[in-house]
């Protein structure tokens, strides 16, 4: 193959044709999009981003999972967080099980009042923020969170930043006495 320099815009047929086609390609957005010229990883990444955006829209607009949304409002951030799951942790972040309000709702126990003495319904929020039975565990969590520069009471929608501390808090609870 041989390449030669030619003067631009000098009426040379091949050069004029190449120039016209290049201008058309640059300005014509109706051209065919050639996917085999885009790196495979780029297509995969863009597809994942699109699906995460769609998932976030569904998550935000859903009326279900209210407790979980307090802990994990953003799908993309949750996916970055490594969480050592356990039955207790799952119950705490979903509000399903391990509370008297949940068990009472399904008529497994006769009432939903927490045995801590405050005469409040035992919900996840009550366990985390108010139950006198968890004062020691809550004090330890509060001290850990305040040391990181965050504030108490724990902002549930910020708990991803405190996942490690919150996981320790959940592990420290003796659910059999609650």
C-alpha cells in the first residue's frame, strides 16, 4: 500500500469524495451504530448502569420494604457494601421477624408491647433507639458512631456508612430475652 500527500480542496476527485463522506459521517446522526467497534466491557458496563437506574426507580416508587429502605435507600451504594448477613441482621433491616410487633401481627404472640417496661410497641426502631433492655449495646454503638464523626441517634438512612458498627450491635443482642 502506498500513501501520498495530496493538496486538500484542490479538486482531486478521490480526495473530494473522501472529504464529502467524512463530513457526512460526522454530521449524519442517522447512521448505523456499529456495536462491534465498541469494547465489550463498555457495553456491559452501560447495560449494568441502565439496569441499576431502573432498579432504583422501582425501589424508590415501591410501597413495600419500608424498613429496608431506611437502611438501604440507594441500590448502587448498597451493592458496594459488603455485609455479613445473618438471620438476626436480616430481621433487623427488613422489619420481618424478631420483634413482638411482627409476631403479634401474625397472631403468634398475644401482644406487641416490649417487655422493657416502656409500654411501647416493640418495633425495629424501638429496639434500636429506645428499648431499655438494649441500653448497654446501644451505648457501645453510640460511642462507636460518635467516634467516626457521625451523630446519634443513628440515622437509619445513613447506616451503610456504619454497617460494621451496626452489624456488631445486632450480633451483641440476645434476641432470646427480647
